[in-house]
C-alpha cells in the first residue's frame, strides 16, 4: 500500500528570503536545514511500500524523517532537535499522497481535500521511543519489587495494625491497608503470600533484553494499517532480532496495508526484498541496490578475507 507517493523539498532557485531587513538565500551553512538537501542534490523522494534512507552518521537521515513527519503532522512521542529555520523549511515542502487516502495535499497542482487525512494514519517511531518504554517498564517493576519487600516484612511480623491513621493527611493509611491484607492472608487457609502479592501489586513483567523489548514494542505499535516513519528501529537488536524485524516489516507492507519510510544501517533491513534505497552518501543522492552500498561492501570484505574460517 502506498499512502505517501512523493515528497518535494524546497527549490533553491525560488526560495529566497527577501524583506526590508535582509536579502539573501536560505541555502547557506547558517540556515539549517535548508542547505542540507540542496547540498546533496536531493529535491524530491518517490516512495514505494518500503523506502529506505541510507547514509553515514550526519548524512541527514533523521532530519529528513523529522521534516516529513512535521509536514504530515504525524503522530509522534519523542522530541527532536530543531532550528530557527526548521518551520520555514517545512512550510516550503510539498507532498503528494494517494488520491483516495490523502488529506488536504497538493495533487496534480490542486488542493484536494479527502475524507481521510494522512496525518491520522502516519506515525513516527524512533529508538528513543523504545528506550523510553523500556525505562518505564523497569521503573514500574522496581516499584512493585520495593512494595513486595514491605509486604514480606509485614507478613513475617506479628499481626498488628497501626494505632493511629489520618485519612486527611494519609498518615499510616497505606500501612494500615497493607496490614489488613497481611492479616487476611495469614488467617486464610488457601491464601498464600504469593497470591497476596499478585492481588496487591499485580504481575511483574518479565525482564526482557533490550532487543526483545524493542522488537515486541515495535510489533505492538505496527499492528494498524498506515504510514510508519521508522528512525533506526534496529538499535539494541541483535542480528537475530533485526532479521525478525525485517520479516515483520515485509509482511506488513505486503499484507497489512502498511507503508514504511526507514532510516537504517542494518544490513538485514537494507536487504529486504523490493525495498527502494536512497543512498545519501552519494552526491547527488541516488537510488542503489543494497549490495552496492559501501557498508555492505565492508561486510563482504570482512567475511571474504576470513572465508577459510567459514568454509571447511
């Protein structure tokens, strides 16, 4: 499924700043991100169900993701570093969405409002989102673990409740409530300490690795049809999980009515079948096959030089 067909970046020949205070071009080293795409000879992107932005650190992959997400008013959680000219740049960008699923967008020179707004089906997911979710899960587990220590201490002590509580200030209220639960647990014939913990603090989440957590979270968030902008989603994932992520993306693009724009270094994501790859390390930016990319050649040379260790 293709929701976003084309994205057009500002044209250096027409976008100039002219007013009473200043006359000059946005396209210089002091007006980021205007000079970013123009310096790469990148004026537009044409999209497939899976489109990939490839390039080294600082090549502009994340900036392009952020520009497109802002123009589409996409749903996102994590913030990103902006600049004084960022909104000016985004305002001058244009895009063409699917004629049947577009919001108010430029289509063949005309503003065409449609029933479905593309912003409603566009989501940005970054590695920061995954790390934030992992941190929240760990903090919640830590709170539950600390509370279980208090319950265990009360469970082991003689049955007694605090003599004074204050409902207005909350003084001893939690301790009293915990004491009542402990007394019920100790008196109940079929009531164990473990059952009391489960009823009181709930089930603790299993401590998954970062890679497992990232894959599970992404799988959960990618369930609905729509356009997904993924900024280096493979961070924290082992080779095994990167392969699984690539399989999920390919399946959803083919059968789940999902479209993906991905910035990545992962060889497993880059080598997905039928993915369209923009090589931001070339100037001007061009479209490459995954085996033509410099990183892939480095991997090949690494294993080729040690082939005797793999081929017996």
